C-alpha cells in the first residue's frame, strides 16, 4: 500500500496536465501535502491536487482539493 499526491492543472484548451507524483508516508501527510500545493498556487492556474492510495494495480483517490477562479478553497473527502 502506498500513499501519494498527484497534482493537475486544468486548462480551458487542455483538460489536464499531470505533474510528477509525490510519495507520502500516510494519508494524513498526503492530504496536508495536497492542501499545501493548492494553497501555494494561484486561482489562474486552476490547480487541483489529489491524495491517493495505490494498492497493487488499483489507485483510489481519497481526498481532492482545488481553488476556484475566485480564489476560494474547496476540499472533498472521497471514498
């Protein structure tokens, strides 16, 4: 079992660009890292970060956060 954070930029012309994954020691660390990455971005970047769990060949997103165009922070806990 492995926890990691993946970061995506949403563009109007291109749906998503994936950045390199960051491996984390646990889910709480992955959530904090996802939140940190999004909070350091600007609303113009439309950055989204996911805290994920990889178990064997399966990946599950456990947490997602992003800034909207007004700069408001949104976060979701996913199953």
